[in-house]
């Protein structure tokens, strides 16, 4: 690839945490080049070699593909506009994640459908980690659907965006930890359940409780899985190993559990398991970690874009 | 109370995080006065108005009661020595928590047995929060013992003590989060199960997974409780409210969930609940927060000491 | 003191960080009792045993003294109102710090003027630490006024209040450090210079640069003092020791430098010194640390109130 | 460049924070390939695609250049060994920084001497930021050598390495801030003074005070410069702009001050200035920020290596 053959990419919503991460990653992408980046509040500023503009306007015509990091509810309109102008698009908002109009971009799972996709809905950060952890077990009929899967998930604050709400001030978040949206009220639950069912037939109950961590980035999910039969740790690890053997962005740990640190600034999910002693029915604890801004957002969007464009899948990414 | 009538107290192991917290709290206790404090490495230093000494020796005779914050495995010997010298004792280590020799000092639950106790075993930090959250439900036969109770607990690093292990360096803990001892391997599990059974008859399965938080202090536990029947949030809150109505150190939240911040530097457990939607069988999510160094250690030890000595129960404490 | 004889205190502006700290400290004050606390946004809530109200109104008449933690520019009006109603007042805002109408409440320095004061202006957080560090040297004519005193000060984020500005979000402050208002632009400089001159005659140049630390509370100031003559460390420490020998809230370190941790949650300034090697002209580095919310605000306000009311100076405070 | 033509590189001491950063950066270097990496404690583990070995041994012969991140005092011996085997070397320890045997690798300043160098001493982290900030002013005779330059520097904890000392535990560093080695006792001072004099003739006094920040990485230095004549901010910025106009790794801010965040994970120094009001003699405040592990260590080592090998200077680096 030389610079002349780089694919021209447009970025919508470049001033939020996800948008910034897109620019940071695209700046070192060997096969793509940012031709415009919009940002309402930061228009006029320059970031990673790109001048931020208020609106895409004429520049839209120069892009071959558009990545939107606009907020939920706002993104759909601009993505439709880009689609109407004949551009392919990856939407990082929640706007198309449950829509049949878009291909769901969980790269490792939906890869075959991405190459020809005109519109890809990038998965939510929480579902990305949970799905990559649960699908291999569900596809092997190992999850006891008569018992609940309990997911305790913890995220760094960039997951909440850059809106200056009092509860996200340093003085409130530091030296603190709390659940929010307990009781299955989080908007990621429908996405998680719909995808689990579509990709594996799993239709059991989930209990999902997100927590806010005093860290800037990263998601760690502790997933309690009721099993249909007893399996030991090596067997469980072997199942993941087999499913993900050729995946550059999935790390299956052996005899260890992942931590946030293993995945920060990387487009990687790390998965580790532990069997559970002293209980009557078979269970497995699965722990999955991702960087919410990379594999949970901007990185996976680029991974999807690479597949759509026929570029090497990890171009521009560190897995 | 005047200063002449203050109860003379001895502290063993005053240089660790728990020992320091004991001195900090005792310094403003209106009815107690520290007559000696031992500390191997910091002997010779002065903390909160007390000169640290290497060994209790002759000073032991001057104390009416001894509080030991020595490490597990070490504490028992020194506590026995104090007992042999006729002193009453509160042991903050794990050494006597499963022993019939000691009264278990979960103040709100075992208060009637404390007044006459010669030796009190102060509960572990994780069990303190879990037991105060689970016992009211268990005592009301609300927990479905055929399904597992899942506890995801997260603690600040002072819970691990002051030993300089590489995994507790700032460079490893900051911007990180991880589970440790998954799969019911944590040493607090037997204490938790034994106490639940003794105090409520509950004998169901528990899945306990502790996590390490990038904060200095505090424990938050997210407890997933399978219910024997459907109850709504107000009813659940009402049960806690009734059980703890006269308790100065228990805060039951209404329509809200606790965060670490609510309890830091306080001898308080805060408890909040959420019902769980979109699941077939009744469930409740209970969240409990304590300061691991206060209600989870030094504060509860003083609360127990106050009961043993007939002092006002919260003397020296901010609940 | 018994509860009937507690002085009735009113608090204005109880929902900010300083106001919360006032309530936390007054809750355990043996000689004072909060009779009302105003808070615009949090009216109706209960904090530390006090119901927050929108306006003082009739309650003003019941208070003997009023502490105002209202914002700069807003506080003056309400304090004047309380004064007009015959109440004594401590104003924690900047509104009266340069006004002849009020006594400047740097307790250790202006104590004799406080007992009879009707209105006390509580010092700014940065000046409190700087003045207690510089005044002993200035009063001994040890500062070379022909050379600049350089002060690099670093503060935790609660110093900026609870307004939800984007630059104080956790995602911006964590893993970050920066100067703000460099070049002597900070509003605390005139207060610092005026007080230094008034209390010691010092009229040399100051260079003051505040920085924002990724911590919730605490101020540490590194103060570079050009000396009129060579003095060694022990001599410098001796000067501080002599000036502050009877002060319960000043800690002079010997052969050590203070850290934020030494003073958190305490109404204390900790001061340490280092001589400077390899320079041609005599110099001293002085480091001073306070908790910005305690000795830098709420704690010192209560210390001042205690003096005004003839109560023990450290009642309700941990120094 | 294709993979066959990648320069074979050896890494000594790959398990510390700097060594890990070397592997992270070299993993995506388009023109270099790690042929061995030694690590005493972590031998046998695999990091960023490289198997860690106990000793270089025979592998030394396969490397064209060796980068040593071994500790001070240990590194010299192994670097000499590599040199004796005919390998070129960049030593990241302090062992050769004051030695005439090595070329000092402050890339922007000593670039012409690097191409032919057999042994390069990579600068200390604190001197890197201070020198890049001070040299342009010193070379323009703008620093008043009769007055002291005061440098208050603050570093994240990775600057102290991974040795498990109690003072670097999370429980000690979080919510804390402190100076260490005040009074010009820090070992970086001789390196700083010698380089300033050699590269600019500056021989004035420096007062250097390092502080420990509760962040994992990054250095920010607030540098107080006495000037020989009054210059305004635009003029000062213009001087830096002119000196660094062609430098890809130096960012001169205009009308703004740098923060740690501007430089994290980048091989960049960011420099901003402020003039000082209300003082009698001309002064400038200069603030410089680097990532201590990148431009302050591993990144600059790779920048130097690139120059030594004739590769594009920023290959493998994000500036």
C-alpha cells in the first residue's frame, strides 16, 4: 500500500472520547486516510493531523466510507445522509444495533456478512465482551438455560462520554465504585439477548449489572455461567481455544484470569475461566476484559472497516 | 466520663493499615485511652499521640482490654498471651473466627453475646457486608436455597495489607481492575457460610468472587439473591428497615443504591436493593457497601469493645 | 458542655464540597449544634442529621453564629443579611478576605483579634499553607526581598468546587497533571501578598503557580525561599518549632518532608524544610501540606468559630 | 522495507516498565525486529510476540544493535559485553550518561553525532524535558545566570521502576503527592548541569525538586526562568518555534500550557510558556511535559536507534 492508494475515510463526531480514539488509530493506519472529521464544539481545532470541521458537506463525496461516533439518537440521521450519498458506513452509536437494515459488526462472529455490507452497526462495549465470552459456550450447548446467567460488568468512565454531568466529576468518581442501572434496566441488555439468540439460539435469562470504575478506560465482566454438565478448567479453556484459534484479537488465558491492564490500548478481548468449587450444580466463572474505547468501540469499528474494504483485518490496530 | 475514668486499651500490631486506623479512631474516643501500642517495624515512632513499642511486656498489665491487628497466624499467640494475663481481647485477625473459643463479633447480630465475652473474633471485611445484607432475607426465608447466591465483591487495596508485593504497586493497581481467587477459593467463604447457617439456618450454595479496585479503601458487594417468592422493592426495603430500625450503623437506602463514597471513614454499612426485570424466577439484587478499615475492621472492633465494656456503642465512631 | 448548652450554628451553602465538610465536622462537635443548613439544589435532602432547606429565613434568628460556604460573589449578600440580623459570621468565600470590615481568620496568626470579631473572613486554601510556611521566616528577616519567592502549589480537585465543568471530569483529571493560571494570574495572589506585608512587612516578589492534582483533596506547596543568610536545616526547623511550639494544628517535621497523606481529614498544616546544595546564594526549600477542605476551609472556619465563641480551639476537630 | 530487511535488535532487561515499553514499541516497528529479549524474573514468559530468555548468550551474535533497559549499575557490564561482541548499543540506564565513551542521545540536540555512534547513552527522563525546555533560551543568552533557575518536576510512579518498595504501594501513592530528594540531591542534577553547559555554555545555578504524582506515567516540569531581558509570550513561543520548526517530536504550544495528557503514549515533548506579572525583574515560566516511558526512555531510545541505523527517525513511534 502506498499513500496514494489509501482508502479515504470520513469521521463524524470526532471530539468525544470514541471519536478521538478513531483519529488516534486512523493516524497510523497504513491503508486509510482521514479526509474529513466533524466535531461540533471543537471545530477549527487540529487533532492527529486532521482539521476538525463543523459539517461534512462537500467532503462527504471524497470519502469512500464513513465512521460515525455521533451520540445515540443523533447518529442515525447523519449516517442515513451518508448512505444516501452512496457512502458505506460503520455506525458506532446504538442507533442501528437492533435494526435489520445493518449488519451487526461483532467481527469474530459476523465476519462473513461484513465484506459486502453497506452499513455496519458496531456493537456496544458491554455486549462485545459478554458475547465473545458467552457465544462459544452457548454454541456448545453448555449453558443451562433453566438457570440465570449473572453478569457483573465494570467500566471506566469514558464509557459515559464527555458530557459534563456532576456524577462523572473526578471528585465524585475517584475513590468510589458503584452499580448503576441494576435490575436489568441497562439499554445494552436487549442487544445482548437478541444477539445471543440469533447467533446461538440461547434464550435463557440474563441478569446484567453495570458498575462505574474509577479508571479512565476498560471494561471487565465477571460472568457466572450455569452449566449443563461438569467441565474442568482445561476443557473450558480448550473450547475457547478451538473457537478462537485463528483470531488475532482474542486472547484465551490458561490458568489465569484477565485484568484491565492486559487489554488497555489494544483491540483485544482477553478471556479467562475458573471452575467453581463447593456448589451442587455445575458452574463456570468466565471473565472477559476489553478496552471500551478500542475493541469496545473505535478499534472494532476499524476492524470492521478493514473487513469491508478487503484490507488486512488488523491494519492500524495493535491486538 | 472524664479522662481518669477512661478504659485503658492496648493495641497489638499498630503499624499496618488496620492498626493505624485503630489508633486514629481511639485517639478521639471519649471513654478509652491507649496505654500501649506495639509495632515491629515502626517501633520508636509516635502515631496519634502514642509511642509505638516493640513488645507489650509489662504494659499488658495496665490494659483492661487488648485489640489485636496482628497478621493471621501470628495474632493467636499474642492474644492467648493477653488472655493468659487476664485481659479481655478483640482479635481482628482470622485466627478465631471459626473457633468456638471466641464470640463472633458481628455487632448487630451477636450483640447479646458480646457483653460477657472474654474473647471476641472480629469478622472479616467481606463477610461483614455480605452477612448484614443476606441475614435479614435468610431469616425471613426469602432466599431460594435450591439456587445459588452469587456475590461479586470489590475491595480497595488496603484490604491486602501493607506488605510490599509487586501486584499491589501503584503502577500495577491504578487504571486496573481484576478478580482474584475466583471459583470460591477465598478464605472468607467458610466464615461466611458458617455464620449464615448458624444465624439463619441458610445452607444454600454461594459463589463468591472478590475483585481488586484501584481505590485505597472500601468494599462494595453486588449480591444476586434468588427469591422464594416475588417481592417488590419497597417490600424488600421494608424488611431491612424493620430488622435494622434501631441500628445506628446500618443505613437502608430507599430507591437508591449505595456507593463506596457513602461509607468511607464511617462505621457504617449501606444497603440498597433492586428488583430484577425480564427474568422468569423471582430475584433481588442487593448491594452493600462498607469501609473495609472501619466497619470491616477497626471500627467494628471498637464497636464490639464498647459493647463489651458497657460504653455507648458508637463512642469514638462516626456512623 | 452538655447538649443544652451547645451553641446554635447556621450553615449557608451546605451542598458544595466545603459545605458538606462543615456538616461532617459539626456533626461531631461537642459544643455546637447545627440549627439550619441551606442548599439550593439539594434542599429537602438530609445530611449528617441535618435537613437541608432552601433559605435560612426565620431560622436565622435561632443561630448564634453563621458559617457561609456560598460561592464567591454570592456569599457577601447573605452574610450581610445575617450580620444585619445581629448574627456573628465566618465567611468561607473570598468576598471579605481583602476587606477591612472583617478580621482575617488565619487562626495561628490573628488569634487575638478573633475573640471579639463579629465577622471573620476565612483565608483561601492556598494562602493558608503559604502564609503559615512563610511568615516565620519573614518575621525573622530571613527572606531576601531582592530575590523572588517561587511557589509551586498543587491542589486536589475539590478545590475547584462541584460545578460540572468538562475539565474536571474524571476522564480529564485522572492520569493527568497540569498548571493553571501560571504567571501570577491566580486570584489568591493579592490575598497572599497583602497578608504577608501586613503581618511581617515582607514586600518582595512572589511567583505563584497552581497545579491540578489527580486527587480528591489536599494541597502541597513547594516554596523556594531566597535567604538573607545561610542557615542549616536544624536551625530552620528550630525557627518553626519556636514559633509554633504551642500550636495544636501545626506540625513541624524534623529531617523529613510532608506529604498530602500526613494531613488528609485533619485540621493540620505540616511543614518540612530542605537546604539547597550546589547554589551560590543561600536558599531554603519549604514544603507545606494541608487538607484543602479542612485546614484550608471548613476546619479552619470551625477553629475560628471556636475562638470567637470561647470554646476549646480544637473542639470538633482532629489536628 | 520488507520483513526480511528488518534490522535485528536485542533487548536487555525486558521485564521492567521501560523494557516492557521497548517491546510494545518495537512490536509495531516497520524496520526492526526483536531477535532476543532478556528478563531475569520473567524468563520463559512471552510478551508482544517475543519469548523472554534469561541471558542473551549466543543470540547476541544475531543482533545488529542492543538496547539495554537494565538497572543503573548493572547495565554497564552487559552493554560492554555487547560492545565487545561488536554490537552497537543504546544504554537506557544512567551508567554512561556522564561518560565520554558514549554519545549523549538527546536526539533533537545531538542528532549529528548519533549516526556514527557505536554507544549511545539515552538521557534521563527529567533531563530530557528540562533540557529541551531550557536549551533554546540558554542558546539565545536569555537566561540570567546570576539568578537561580528553579525546576519543580513531577513524575508518575513508573519512573521509580517495578521494585516492590512499600512507598510505591497503591495504598501509599494514591490520593497522595510529595516531594522527594529536595535540595538538589537528585542524581539527575549533574547530568542536567553538565549537558546544559556543554550544549549552551550555561553555568548558572539550578534548584531541582522532583515530586511523586499519583499517576502511572508522565512527567511535567514547571521551570522558572530568570531572564536577561523582558520578552513577551509570543516572542518566547517564537524562539521555541524557530529552534524546533522541523522537529516531529517537539510540540510548541501557543497561548496554552501542556498537560500530561497531551503526551501520554507519545514520543513527544510539549512545551508552553507564560510570562510573569507583578514582579520587578523579567521572568518566564516554561512548562514541559513528556511521557517518561516514551520520550523519557524507550521512545527516545528507538528514535536514537533509528538515527544510528539510518531509518526514518520516527519509525515505530507516534509523536
